[in-house]
């Protein structure tokens, strides 16, 4: 079984090199937080999932 080189490097990345990945992941936090908020809303507010198809004509 072959493993992609990038995935292999991330799995064996030493702790002293994690600071190199932080600048790349930092810009993603606003997007991840936004997606998490919408996921919680859609999951726990049933009116959204029941009303939206009707508004779209489905």
C-alpha cells in the first residue's frame, strides 16, 4: 500500500516543526468557525431545514 509523501510527512512531523504549519492554518480559522456555526444551526434548529426546501420550490 502506498502513502502519499505529504500525508506521510504530516504523520511523522516532529513537535519542534509544528510551528511551521501554524501560519498556514491560521487563515482557515474564520472559515472553520463559520462552518461550525452553520452546522450547529442546521442541526439544532429544525425550522431551518424544514422551511428552506419550501422556499426553494422543492
